[in-house]
């Protein structure tokens, strides 16, 4: 069996040797990671050599001797290919396996993404690998591609398991434009490959919408704004203006100012895009500019009048409903009359009311005065004095007779009382 495997190995090596073209213009193709060069030995004269990574064109060869790469992959296996322009065409390549690619690929951090925001800040985020072991931990590193200095993330954010999933830089002004980020994973159970990302900071910046300032009067309005960025310095703007109830108009501008003539009062908002970039910022908050105060006063007056009319209309409807359904009586019932112990008691049927006689059961008005010749002289109460005989009280239409005993009784009364002599009746005054 050992002799059989030895025979197969020898045949494979001989086959590889036979496949090599002794007249190939490119020999000894190799990668030099330290200098990030793909280099080779050249045989013969060629007009042009191009270099590719995973079949994507990257750069032309320098002096037909090597291709210089700006950055090499740290975490992923890549196929490097060179193509020689000659007749017939020739190409060859190699597979580059970096150290960071070792381990279980599904345990590596997923979805690494970085962006610049709010002028000064840079944030990177990623997700835990699908096949990551329970004790996994991730760390992010970065290096600028000019000096190749490496640094670790200064501030991590973790998920509920304590695994790092986000990193934040507070001052991007000290970073170079071209950055390489990578996330290393560690575990006691298994090896974890890294994940890497190469970016240009101007391309990943999410611009903040600018604030608009304006100087205006009835004739014109001059609007200005300023966008802050450490990496982008040329911008495209989209300005939206709305006057009253008119449809909004939109202007695309390359300058950071705009003039409106006869502006009146209007609302404006703005968004911005980096030059030769694809993504726009969010719209700024709408801003109201009052360039004609009279128009504003007229509008306030109109609003006040409409509010007043609306209030009166509501009150009128409420009053109509109250009258229709007697709501007022239910909401405001009548207040009971305060009881007067003296007056209310005098109204009792058991008490003697004004103009009532007792002792004979016949009212004074029903009694018939005797003829003048039968009248006896007797006291009559006039002005608090008793005078004798029949007489009339001032303003009284009835003739009343008094006796001496009845006079004494009348003096003790608090109110004028007429006592009919000889008949045993006493009447209260009407």
C-alpha cells in the first residue's frame, strides 16, 4: 500500500511539472505581505501586465516587475491573478491565505459596518457570529493605511451577554482618510477568524443637515448656511421653500446661500450631499422666516376673530340645547325658600289669621251693625286710645262696639283688636 501511495505522489508531481510552460513570461509568482507587493520574475519582453483580486481589476504592474497594493486582506482568502498582454495572452495567479482566516468562519463577527456622524464621531458595529461559542469575545482594531499604525477601540458597547458589538471614536479629526478596521474573536473552545473592512472616511460620512440663517425685509431675503465636516469640503444642496398655502418649491444649489425677492413670510428646510457621493443627509427642521410683520399681524388677527366666532357659536349651541332639554333646571335646581318660623307659623290653619273672629264663629264682615238709635256709647280704639261708644277706626269701613272689660283686653293686645260688645266675639284686624 505504501508503494502505491508513493507512485501516485510521484505521478502528481510529474504532472505539475509538465503543466509548467518553460516559455512562460512570468515565473516564481509570490506575495510579500510586509511591502504589500505581488511580485514575480519576468522572462522576455511584454507590453503590459495587470493585476486582479478575485477577478476584479485593481492596478497595473510597475515596471512589469510587481503590483503594489494599498492594502492586503487580513481575514479572508483571496485569489490574486496577473494578466500579460501578449500574443497569445497569458495569465497566472495564486491563492493568498492570511493568518486571520484560520478558524471556524461562521463564528466570525458578521456585518461589520462603520460610519462618521455628527461631525466628530465615528461608530462601528457588528453582530455575533451564528456559530460563535458561548465564551466568545470580540475586539476591534484599526490602522491608517499611510503609516500602518495599529490601535484598539477606545470605547466598547456590549450586548446583554457582555459581548462587544459596537465601538465609538470621539475625535475623527486625528484619523487619516484611509482606514482599515478588523474585529478579532477569541474563545477557549475554538479558533475564530477575524472580519475586516477598508474604508475612506469621506465616503462613509453621514452629513448633518445645516442650520439656516436669514436677513430679510419686504423686498428680499438672504439665506445662508454652513456645513461642518473634517473630510468633505464640496457639497450639493437641496433647498425647499413654502410660502403660505402655495405648493413647496425646490432648488438644487452648489453655493451655500440663496436670495428670495418679495419673500413675505415663508418656511424653509435644507438637506446636503457630499460632492460625488450618493447619500443625502436628513432634512433640516423646518424654519419659519417672518419678513413682513404686517402680514403676520393680519394672520394673528384673523385667527383671533375665527376663535372668537367659534366660541360664540359653541355657546349659542349650548344655550339652545339647554333651553330645548331643560338642562339648566337640572344643572341649576331652584334654591329652596328659607323658612321663617314666625310668618310660616302664622299661616297655620290652627291659628287665627287676619280678619278672623272667634267666640261666635262669624267674621266681623258678616256682622250687621245695629241701627243708629240702638247704638250704645262705648270705647273705640283710635290711635292707641280707647274712646267710648260706637265708632269707626280711621280707614275702617266697619262699625265696632266696645265694653269696658273689652277695652282692658284690647290694651293688652300687641295688635289692634276689635271686640264686639254684647255678642262675645273677638276679631283680629284685617
